[in-house]
C-alpha cells in the first residue's frame, strides 16, 4: 500500500497525536484552531488509509515519519 505524502503541518499534528495530546492541546501548541487540527487528523487518516489515529501513528512510526 502506498501512503500519500503528508504535509509538514500534518506531520506536526501526527507528532502531537503520538505524544498523546488532544486536538485542543495540539491546536494551542501550533497556534491554529481546533477545527484545523481536526481537519488535519481527517486528512492524515485518509492519506494513510488508517481507520483511527492509533493505526495512523503506528504506520507513521514504522515508516519513520515520526
């Protein structure tokens, strides 16, 4: 399976997810809205073909993205 390339912001959001941060915490850290973080989460799942954040982070870790 080929994973679409993630943007630098999506990688930052994925790193926050990997750290166990909630969307609100990631938004505060990156100075963006919670809605934008949620959009990045959706894009990450779609691009990676993942069913949830945990599987996306696992795939990202295995591929050396985070």
